[in-house]
C-alpha cells in the first residue's frame, strides 16, 4: 500500500497505519488485531467457494419469522430523527444517516463495495452478504479488497464470491462506494484512491478508532461486528434474509464475538444470531470452517511455538506475561501460510499465570506482527497504540521491524506504564 512506500527500513523502526480492529477470534477467523499491510495471505482463489459451501446452510423453516418494520430499529444513540450520530465521535448512526444511506443505494444503478485488506470473517462476510442483497435489489455490484487479492483459505466457503473482482477492475471514480469494516480510508489499500474519488462514500464500521472518513457514516463503536450494521442496512433496504446472505452475516458475527464468548456478546447479538439461524444457517458447519480445521503442518508450527513460550510472572505490572515467536522459516518449513496462524494466541492466552499473552509472527516481508491479548485488567490497546499500532483494551497489535527480543522489551516497557483503564475489569 502506498502508505508504506518510502518508509525507512531501519532495524527496530515501527510504522503507524490506519488500522482495522477485529474481535478476538479462533483459528484464522479474525484476530481483533491490526491486520498488517499485505496480511501475508497466500494462495486461494478470489472467486471460488469451497465445494461444500452449500452444506453450510439448512433449508429455512417453513414459516420463518418475517422481517417487518415491527422489529425495533437498531440502536441509534441519538433521538429519533437525529442525523448527527454518524458524525459525532463514539456515537451510533442516527436516523438521518440511515435514511441517507438507503436513499443513495436506492438511487444507484451500480454499487462498488470495498473492505479492508487481508479481510477477516467480519469484513468479507459482511461485504459478500451486502453484495447479494444489492443484487437482489437489481443493482450491479462489484466487491473487492486491496492487494494481495486472495480470499483466505478459511473463508472460501462464504457465498457471494461471484461478485468479487480484482481491485484493478473497480472503477477509478465510482458513483457510489461502500466501505466495510475499515477504520480509515488507508485501510482499503489500493482501493483507497477510488474511495476518495467516489461520488458518494458510505462507511459501515464498528471500530472506535474509526477516523471519521466518508460522506455518510454508519459507524457504531458499540456494535459487536460490522455484520450487525450490515444486517440493519439490509433490513432497511427491504431485502429479506436468505440462507446465503445470512451465512455471511453469521460468519462476521461469530468471528468478531469469538464464537459468542467475548464481552461484546449482548442479548441483541443472540437475537440477531437467532434470526440468521432461522434463515437457514447451520452454526456447526460455519464454526468448523472458521475454527475447527487446519492442515497438519499447523499443528507442528503450534507445537514449536508453544515449546518456545516464555512466562514472565513479574511483567505487566506483576500480573504476568506469556509470549512466543513464529518465524517465517518456522511456517515455511511446514508449508503453513501466514493466515493460518491466528489460533496460536488463543492457546497461549489460556495461561493462568499471565494476564497478557503475546505472539510475534514474522510475515513474508520480514516484519514482525505482534498480537496481544489481555484478560480484562491490562489495557493492551493503549500499549499497542504507543508502539504504532492499535486495538481494543483486551486485544490489539502492532507491526515492527527488528529482533523479537528488542520488540518484546519495548512492549514490556509499555505494559509497565499504567493506563486509565488498568486495574479495572471489563464488564
């Protein structure tokens, strides 16, 4: 991405990026991290679904609950009819924001969709679900993400990939563009310029770090996933949920709630999951694709990472730090692509003696992508921001050059500095 062009290749140098923040996920589904430029995604077809994709949805019940206007609208955070919700930092979109988005979409003949580079389950699932809904409305729809343009292996089961096109085939100045799950325009990679030249740009996102780009902002930091906002937009467009649309939304929701086990899992999240199941989603099949399968080589890479793990009981304010590394050579020796490594930190964070877990992963360019997790007391997001990255209080990341020992020294020092939220557990 151009934001990296010309950066100093100095050992130990870090670089700040517009980041996409993802919820804590399982193996490869998502990471609630700052996804590095390039993402290390290798292989895979951008347009082909897994052969068993149709097995992931069951026939919808004979009489599913109708999607009618009687269902309460999404929480807006402002009085009904207010239009400032999407503009005020930290506020949910107001009714005028939703109305303007629907008006722009209904008036468009063609809609271009873009999600952040190296898409996770929420980004790609939300985008493909919306693409299918727009197609149902009779709109021409193109969907893409910046290079490297390859669907991660664990997401190839998602329906709607027939709408994916290479970023070079997207219009240079689309009449209407919708950005999904990107906290900043730069996170769209090679599609950032097209977003800047779009006649109208709708931003759909759930990250508190969203920088406030776009003309119409459907941004709600309290939403568990971008999929929550996309489902609301689809409902307001009058498109009923079918099995394929629901599957993309469910993948996004499950990914960004850590399979419904993290604090963002609210009663409303379960209500939405129930509606998606009623539309025909088979949760056990989706969960298998996202979390419960891996090549044998991954087990060997995981074993090596766990054997190198170090426990520092006095770190992180005496609450404990456990960390390990995965060098590029480690995974290449087992033919394991970078996008298969997300699940390692979920094993490491189980350590009872450590509040903070860290995995340093070397990408294909020799940079170290540092994933961090906390159990609720230490604010790892603040520490990662200090080191040029970003994230949430309990899950964040940064990318840095240099030796792992030097990097962990810097992170250890950042964790020693108490943040305003340290000492309190999340509710």
